[in-house]
C-alpha cells in the first residue's frame, strides 16, 4: 500500500524523472545507432576485411566490460551531469550495434554479392539493396540489445547527477524506502518491455518476407 500511496503523492515528480530517463536513453541510443552502423559498414567494405575482423574482436570483448566501469571512467574525465551520462551511455550502446552490424554484413553469402555485381550493380547499390536487407535481422538484434542495455544503464548514470528514474532508486536505497525503489524500478522495467515490443514490430515490418522464410 505504501507504494501506491507514494505514487499517488509523487506522480508529477515521477513523470519528470521518467522524461529525464527517456531523454538520456533516446539521445545516446540514437547517436549510437548512427555511429555504430557507420563503423560497422565502414570496416566491412571490400579491402578492409582485416580491420573489420579486428573491430569485431574488439567489440566482442568490449561487451564484457561492466557498465559501471564505463560510467566511472567517463565521470573521472568529464565530471557529473547529463552530458557525461549521455556520452557514457553512447559508448556502452555503440558496442552491440557495431558488433552486430559488422557480423551481419560479414555473414552475407558472397555468391549473392557476386551475382549482384554481375548484374551491373554498384557497390553502393549492393550495400543498400542486397547486404543491408539481408543483414537487417542481425543488425536489429544489436539495436534492440543496445536499447535494453541503455535503459538499464541509465539508472546507474543517475549516480553522476544525470537525473532519471535511477535517482528514485538511489534515494530509496539510501533512505531505506522500499516504495521509492519500486517507483524507480517498475517504470524502467515497463519502458524496457514496451520499447523492445515496439522495436520487434518495426523489425518485423522492415524485414522482407523472403528473409523471414530464410531465417525460419
């Protein structure tokens, strides 16, 4: 009952913190998608296979780095506030996106690329009309993973003055108020479920029927 009482009395405050949380998430995640996909595409272009494999190995290893370590390092160099938090979240989100983009493009059947080239398609046309559509399920998997990781890590970013729902959790832990912890944790969990569900629908709409049948 204390939880519902707290929510009723602090709904406006929770709404502000939820918007702060979404701002941290959306800004860092959007930048990570653009930069991560650009890096993944760049390192898989013809002639860069060696650097691409190295990038794949580095990003694979980087996924094991704890999120708190990334936030702590950024805090040491950039201080506190939303900007350092967004940068830390960007760094942590870019890893699965780059990894999945590169691995998805490397996994394209070479015979498909050669057939497209034989039809007179340019490298740019091959990339956007053959490679990206076929690698889309793998790329989207990285984007969805980054979204969930980002949302969860944004709660920790509250420790460096970024705001967001994590602020409720940390205050609740410090004052032993269980209802405050729930008021921060439950909305984050709901956001993660809803965003992943929305992304799964978008992925399904963007993936061609032929690719779906191929992956079944």
